[in-house]
């Protein structure tokens, strides 16, 4: 039996993956079975087939089939089989769906028949996908009355009755609520009033479901616009009427007046020089030294401070000497929102907000480039042909607070193609010349928005530069055509933790040479270097530099013979950004700019027949769950090498591109590398690890199993048996909650509706807070979550709609929430062990304890410690911290961390956990993420305090306290997903 006996449609499917065909041929030799796999050419969607590889082996006539496919973690797959493709009936082989835990799906099974056909089908077990949303995640400068819009899609269709939106933890809005418009694939909400006060952070929870009942929940936050605060002493000049920008000027004037601008209508600009502005006036001109002139004309927007005045009262003309002034010098608070009014280069007004949620300003240019010749007699470089096609889009949102740029999000996306023909000529010997020449600029777009009443203007220009080098010892005539295409997307965002940048560049170039003649040795090169610059007055500039050579180097030859030529690695592209408006002003005032930051660099590789080489190493990625992330790597070689990504040493099917993109989740964790191979060799990139981003003050605890319980039989029977528990990845506070942190959250917004039974006590601000009940700690976790814009974990009702804020109740838990909560008992013990197995304490180098390792009580009898593993040098409390009055605590960072980087898990403070206590729970505990018994009389408290003995501060020690119990030794630390 051969492949040609199969139906044509199946043969086509199999050709979609040559590796599948090779695997079948390799494995099926001598096997009396025809094994086929249905392989579509593209990645699978819900209800479609997933691309898969198949291998078969035979032992004594028994055939075993192995399937492998590219999987996404959390997705469910069905494996189906059929014995014929005529009147085919596909039968599920494994009744429950398979859910891979990483990026590789696998199944090995015996073939039930002599002929077997198999397919892997993606089951729709996921909720809808959010394809776009506004306001965006961590969006800045959102209008207080703007509408929220979310676009969703799902292969099974959207259940339009399942939409829900909760704002700042309040009960969710249903589809019939006022202001809600819910349709297929689109949810919109227009608030009746305002989202909140100026500068407030709004947290929303959005839920939707498909027609199969699969639910998607998304939580995100955004900040509202700031209340504009403009310094007094501003004089606003009205745009003139008429001209090419007549419509644009009218719209700008109307927009300014709607924002409270009062134009000085007695003033009109008649001339502008480098530092002087000439104005005609009626009545009294009203100008004075120190005032700031703001010109609202989109053709010549500026901010200038008046330094001196020369008044020609007879002709009613005043000339003022001015100096550029920084935007941040007179705008103390304000927001440039992405919803702002903008104008394009033609003057036709438009706004950024579109039905498709694309917030950007388009620009484009297509046509010839006027490039003058470069002459160094007797040498000449001419451009006999040069055309350009550029298309793109820019957007910006920014906030100024306290007179400086505090948040900035600038984005630019562009596609650029340049076709050029270059001719080099030399009639005699030429010394070596090198240089760079700027060839002019082409304006692409001019846009304008408002920060309060102050206009912000942005411009996009295409600038052309040429780098060149030429040397010749005789006559030379050489022509080369170069066609280069570049696509880029870059994004620069500044938040409270600094500047962040994302940039992606793709390059392609096709050089073409023509025969040339040379009388003596010669060398030459030239690069056309276009630059796209996006500049927002006083705020930021983004620069995209493209070297669309590539350079040409020529050498050798005799009279009448073709000149030898080869490509060198000269072509490159990079994206850089400069943030402005922090201390100076104007278009190019260098004092106004933070040092330029390079966002991305990309190169064309050298063209030569060589073994593969890694040109771009993958770098570690840390991201939040649900983020879309990518690993990037590159390799060069001739012929072009075949690429393959690996996760934890295992090849990922069909992952054979320069980038590997996936949704961040538990399945994405691990070590990744890329291999590149051609007929000259094989090379492996460095390993890059994907991990979750730890929140400030927290450390990540990796997913995995550990042995829980008393290995040494030191304690009571309820610490046994030792059992294996799997715990999903989470984050834990590096330190016990300090008195300072407790007080800050407790006082947030005057308590924000939270009430506590105990106010908490601590020996010092950096010591652990104590004298707290379990209820106090749980409510405080919710307050901490809301304070940071996270989804709370604890609720008073089973529907998880009422945030637990007051009283003493057994709350319901939203385990999927990203907010803070108490650790489960299993989570606490995994943290305490620090990654070590079978140890008594939190350190892995000894099973003994002394005062250099923890703050505890050394219990002695007859002149020696009661426990052989207690090596305390003196009897009683820690000699360093047993000072003053109780409690005898130490600072939360007093002792070295354990293997996970967590401090003081032995001694100092007993720590509340979530679980109800049961003395028999270890015998029945679930093997994965145990959450404790359903009920009980006491909550688990782990560790022991500064008064705990060497026995009581072991990793395995556990106790039970009524949840309303209070002691000067009870503290806690938080975890979160």
C-alpha cells in the first residue's frame, strides 16, 4: 500500500506537513497498515483540526501510533479515528478531552485496525477572545465621560445575554442596564455621569460567554484624565481664517473655545522670525514681559515667553522678542487623551475614536524621491531612480503632573518600501572619501490635540540621508539596483516603574547588480538611509532609521573585465525614542530631552555560503497571566537554515519561525531555545526562560509538587503523614506584613468602607503587625487589593458580587482573582521550605537552628537546650531583640532569605492561613492545590513567633486558633496569583 492509493483530499492534507509524510514513511516501513493524519495548512481554531505529526511502529504485528501536535496550554483536544475515508465516521478514541500542560500535545495508542486514519480536533472549551478594548489596559488620560467598548469573538458564537460589567467592585451591570448596548461581538457602556474624579484609577471586570457556556473574564484598570492646571499669564492667539488649512483652523478654534480658551482677538500675527513675533493690534495690545504666547494655528503652533516688547503705537504694531518655553513650565497638570480632536495634513478634521477601536492618525506618501548627486571630483554618485512608498499610523496619550511628564504612551506603526538605482562613476584616481549627507525631508502628516486648553501638535516627516564611501585608482562605472521593504511597530510607555518599550521590525532587501568596468582597483559603498520621525511638541519624539542599502563593496579587476562585487552587512534598521518636556522646551532644545533610548535594532545578514549562526539570541520574558508574549531569535546561513523551537528540551511542533508567540499562562512557563540547521551545520541559541512577573515586594513560587509534613516525627500526629502535594504557581510577600504597610492600607481613603475588630500593633514601623484576628487579615487583604486596582479575593455572598468589608463571616473565595489573600496551608509550607525537600527548617544546609538564623525562644533544662537540634547559645529569647516591652519581634528583613527569597518564615510572628484546621486532613488532602476542609472551629496558624521553641518554628509545625482569636504574636503575609 502506498500513499497514492489515498483520496486526493487526504494527500493534499498530508502534503501540508512534509515532516508528517516523512514520519509516516520512516515509521511505516514493513507495517501492514496505512496510517494517515489529517493536517490542515494553518493553525487550528475551535472545532477545526490541529496540525499534527504521526509516527507508527510495529512489534510482532502490533501497530502503535504516536500523535504529536502544537498545543496551547489550557486548550482541550479530541483525538478521533476512522478505518476508512469512504462514508467516514470519526470515532473519539479518548472520551474525555486531552488538555496538554505545555505547548506540545502527545498521545500514544495501539492501532485498532489494519487501516487507521486519525485527526486531532481542537475542542471549544475556552471562552470568547477579547480582540480589542477601550479604555485599554493601564490606559492613561481616559476621558471621564468616555464610553467603554469591548470587541469579542468566538468560533461558537457569542451569548449576548451573558455580558456583565462590574466597576470598582460594585455589582455587575447586565445587558439591560441603562447605558449598555450589547450586540454580537460588541459590548459598549456609556456612563450616565462620570467614571470618577480627575486622575482616579478605575478597575473594571468584564465577563462574556459563548453559546456553549464557556466564560471569559477580564480584569483591568485605567486612569482618568487629570484636571487641567494651566499657569496664569497665558495669552492665546486665534488661528487666522482662510488658506489651505481653513477647515482645520476653524475646527481648532472651536475646539479651543469649547475648552474654555479666550482668544486675544485684538491681536493678529503678521510675521514670525526665529525669535521674534510681530503682531498687529487694536485698542491696547495687553502684552507684557513674562507672558506666554500660545499660537493655536495648526500651521505654526508654538509656545513662547515674551522677553521684551517694542511697540509702534502709531501703526498699532508690536514686536516681541521671545524664547521657546517648555510645555511643562506652564502646564502643571493635564492630559492629552487618545480621544482628542486631531487633524491630518489635508486639513480635513477627524477624531481618533473609531468604531473598530483603532486609535491612530494615518499618514502616507508614495512617489519619487528627489536625491541630488554626490560629487567628489572626479568621482560622482548619482541616483538614476528612487521611489518611496510609506504608510503608517501614530497615536499618543500623555499625562503631566507636578510640572513633568509622568505618563506617556506613544505608538507608531509603519511600512516603508524604497526602490533605488545607484550609479558610481570615476574618470581617474580618487582618494578615499566617506561621509553622510542629508537630502531633505517630506512632510507626511500634521495632527493636533488638546491638553486642557493648550494645543499639542505632532508632525510626521520622512527624512532622507545617504552614507557613502568611495576610492578608485582608475576609471570606474558601476550600477546597482536595491529594493528594500521594512515594516515596524513600536510602542513606548512610561509608568510608575520607569519606561517600557515594545518594538518589532521586519526587513527584506533584494540587490541587483549590472556589469561594470574598472581600469584599476576600486572600492565603493553607499546606503540610502530614510528616517521616519514622529515629534510631539514638548512631549516626545519617535525616530525610525532605516538603512535600505545594503552597502556594496567592489574590488579588483582589469580593464575590460566585469568588476567583482559582493554584499556586505551594512543594512540595518533601528527605532529610538526621546522623551521631552521635563526641563526645557521647543522642537530641538536638547536640555528638554531625556537621553535617547533605542527600542529595537534589526540587521540584514551577510550573504555567503556558511554554516548557521545565531544572529539574535532569545531573551527571558516575565509577564502577567493572560498577556500575549513573544520570544524572538534569529539565525543566518546559506542556504537559509531550518529553525525549530524547543520547550524544556522538547521540540514544539510547527514552531519553526523567528518568533514564538503565545498567551502567558502556566503552560508557557519553562526554558526555551532555538536550533538552526542547514547542510553545513547546526547551532543552538542560548536558553531563555519564561516566567511570571512578580508584583512589587513579592517573589514567585514556581508550580510543582513538594513533600508536605513532618519528616522527623518531631511533632504531633496531625503533622503526618508526609504526602505529596502539587501547588500551582503564585506570588508571596517577601516579608511579613509590616506595621507601616498595615497602617497605610487601613487608612486608605479613610478606610474605604472597611471595618476591623482590632487596630493592629507593632513594635516599630518595620516590624510585623500583630494583635490581629483572622477576620482582620482577610478584610485587609481585600482593602490592599482595591487600593492597587486588583480584583478582591473575598466576598460576603456566594455569587461573588459583594466585597467582604465588615463583620465576622466565613467569606467566599474567588480563587481566580488577582488580588491578595491569605495563603493556603499547603502554599505556606511550600514557601517555608524554600524549594528544599525533607528538611526541618527553611534552610537547606542544616536541620538545626540557632540565633543567627531566626528569632525564636531557646528552651533549656539542666543547662542545655531541650532539643538536640536547638543550637541556641543562650537560654530564652533572642538576645538581640529581647529589649524593651513585648513583643520581642525583629524587623521583617532581619534574617537572610530562604531558597525562594522569603524572609522570617521561621519565628518572629505566627502567620494566619486560609484553611480550617482538621487533625486528619493530611490523610484525605487532595493531591493538587488543597484548600483545606469545608468547615471547622479553628483556622490554621503556621510557624511560631519570637516566643516559639525550636520545635514550634519547624516547617511542618501547625496550630489551630479560632478566627476571632487575637494575640501579640499573630501576624501574616499575603499571596496572590
